[in-house]
């Protein structure tokens, strides 16, 4: 059947994402619309226009970041009507690029038109899904992805990931007929061109245990959150504080470890392109400072990116960060022997994604960083980054939870002087590591105090099965055996609670959650505001009171008050040892917005986290000394 005799398609009012208008635009607004088939020209004015609008609206700082976001948004809106109509009715509307006009918005797509609203019929022997591939992918999205790749050098795989994300969003956002749309997605992606099958998956989630089921697409490719304007230096420094607060356990207990992130306040800023970058003070030539800065800021950027990836992987979960060494001390010696202090390889951090009523999911994280100047052809910085990623792989390989090679890992290397700004390189090893479900009030819950578990083996503890013609063998490592998973789940939950109380300055409250080998004695002593963190401060943000600890620092002639703490209702539960109840309350309040315009005397940046913690800065008034 020719196009002239094709059946009429009536776009249905499913919602804004799927809205399509028929016909050419009115003469007065014709200049606002772009012909979709012209977007396949890498040097075309139309593609330049679309990229410029997206870059301005999204806040991206580089052309390749703009291209990757644009591809996902374009696929999620322009061809969404064709995807949903096929999924619901097994018919394919004509959304080939030659029949489509798009109107750019400040961010994304503001409108979609088709010159003729018609349905396409399959060729002889062609089923509807292959017709959809030919129409939406081969005839529209893939040529635009190729043009963006040639224009901006954005990665071809990441652009394909944007296509897969957008096409999945067209089905996931519908919010009904979950079983049908999940099955139709599998039918679409299993034979799709462009390798879309391996770039992500559609999963079923619930916002609440008794809530309706919905579909969410989880990407395996970069989603560009931290190339946008949403990431701030203060969020990174909040991550540094959360990562280090239990790590040192020195006599400062707050003045040293707790606030070590503050020394980098003047090191991070924005460059001329708008990307986060080191300031002139952050580029100090002293080698000792550069090494310390690379090590500690790598934790901030690495954990910030790792937590974002984990949250994308496990929607509707709260994440807790636990220092691996602090956790492992409860069951394993960390060094080879008393005489040989060589550290045994292990990841830097464990991220626990938790949700009440579900098993926790663990991800191993290794964070490294470098402070070397990049060159256009890679050079020493690129070599160092590769070496750091390889070292991170070695460290994460030193720990397994459950069977060998099933624990997911994230390995990150931060280039503090990367091209165009700070660059975080990430590798992931897929898998799933679940800890047993705990029941509040029942044996084995996190409210119950636990003791060190001495004697867990390290030599030959990891069992590697036979594969690829190689015999089964053993290797040294930190292996959480099946019989120890319940204890390890309690250990992580209680160590995570200690992390929260330490951030809020509660020394004795921190001690109740740590075992002897974890350093309980460092916190189970009297504390004084002059030498330690004390939980005697509070701030009000909107209608929420946060309690915790504060200190005053000087940066040059400026006096700055720094505060860290928790929402008062959550901190009261943690103080009383009610970890499971805290998790229920934190999960329910995780999405509560905070009105940062109502912060009383606080006039600086504030960072909130889903676990209920907050960090804030405030510049104090200048004190003028009275002349003698």
C-alpha cells in the first residue's frame, strides 16, 4: 500500500509526552519548527539550533554532554507517540524523520508535528516490531545519533544509551498496563538495531510497599548527572565529610577528621566554561598538598558519583556510606600480621542501598584521584588514570559478599585538572549482592548490640569456581560467607548509624554502635567543645529543625561557622538505639523538600542527604576590635 492510501492515524490524548499535532505550522510560527530529517546533517543549521537551545537550558558545559542529554530527551518525546501506540495497539504511526517537525524548547522539545497523521503497513514478511525499528530507529533516531557523534564527538554507545532510555521512557511514563508494557519493551529491544539490548533494562518498582507497581529504566551508560549544573562543590564536600567521619578516629574527633573537608572550600570553583574546576588556590604547586588534595577530593567526587549511580540502579532506596576498614575490623585483621603492617587489599567504601521491608543491596567502591596536568593526546594523566582504575579493580577484587564475582563494584578515578574541568572516570562490574531481610523487633535486627566476630578466615577464603578450562582454586580475601550475611547486615546498619551520630557530634551515641575492634573506646569518653564535636547546636530550615555540632573557622580575614547534623526526629531515634525505626522514618521523609530561603541566620550553602544529614556554612559578621 502506498503512503497516499495509508490508513489514517488519530493521535490519542495520553498526555503531554505523547502529544502530536497534524499539519504544517501556521505561517507566523513556521520559523519556530525544525524539519527532523535535516537534523541528520552534522553541519546543519537545524542541529546547531537544537544543540544551542539544549545547552543553554540544561546547564551543560560541553558539547558532548549536551549531545548526550539531547539524544535521550529527543527520543523520549519526539517518537514517544509511535512507541506507545505500537505497544498498545500493534500499529505503527509514521514517525519517519521526513514526516516530522519539532519545536525546540528552552530545555528539550516543546512540540511535535507530523505532516500527515497516518499508519504504516509492514512490507511482505515484516512484522510490526520490525516496522517500528525501521521507522523510529533506522529512519529517525539512529541517523540523528550519528550526526551528534560526528558533530560533538560524543560517544556512540552513550548516544545509543540515550535512544534506549528515551524509547523506554515512552512506555514507562505511561503509568498503567505494566505487564503489557514490560512485555512489549522486551519484544522491542531484543531485536533492536544499534545494540540497545545491552544498554539498560526496565524493572518494576513500588514507591511504597503497598503502592502501585511502575516501570523504571535503569541505564548501563553514563547519564550525565554530574556534568550538569545540579552538582555543587558543597555537595562534594558533604560527601567527603560523610566518607571520612569514622575513618581516622584520632583525638580530634571532629576538629580533625570531621571537618577536614572545609579546607577545600577555597579550592573548588567554576571556570569560564561554567564547569566545576580548581581555583588558583586549588592549583598550589606544593607536591605534598597536591597529593593530599587528590586523595581526599577523590573521595568526595567518587562517592558523590557512586551514590548517584547506585540510586539510579536502585530507585526508591536510601543510600548509606560505610568506610570499609571500619566495618571489616569487627571480623578480620586488616594487616598481614602484627609485625608486617602491609595493608590487605580491600575497597575503600561500601554503599548500602536500603528500603524497609526489602533486603539491602551492597556495592563496593574504590576512589582514587590525580592532580596532573592533562595533554591533548592523553599523556601522563591518562596513564595515571588507567593505573588508578586498575588498582581499584585489584582492591575491589579483595572482597566478596556471597558467591565469587557476584558483588557489584564501582571504580572511580578523579582527574582534578581534567580537560575542561574536573573529570570523574568510572568503571562498573555488574552483579547483585543482597543481605538478609531483617524484621524490626525480631532476633537479628539492627537495634541489637553485636560483638566482634573473631576468627573469620582471610587466607584462601575466596573460592573461585572452575571456568574457561581452568581448575577451581582459592584466593586470599575478605569473604562474607553465607552463614555470616545476617551478622554482616547488622554490622553495616550499626556502623552506618555510628557514621550519622559522629557527623552530628554525638560521641557517646556513636560509641554504642561500634564494637571494641572498630574503635569504640575513641568515642566512649567525655567530650569537650574545645577539642571535639559536641551535639549541642541546631539550625532551622523551613519547618525542620536540625541538631548537631558546629565550629567556627577562619579563612583569611573571614570567620565561617560550619554546621553538620541530622533532622531532630531522626537523630532522637538514633540516639536511643532505634536503628530500624530510624530507617522507617528516614525512608518516609527522604523526599521532603527543604525551603532553604527560610534558614534564619544561615547565609551560605546547605547540602541535604536522603539519610537525614545536613551540612551548612555561614559567613559571620566582621568583628572590629576596639582600639586600646
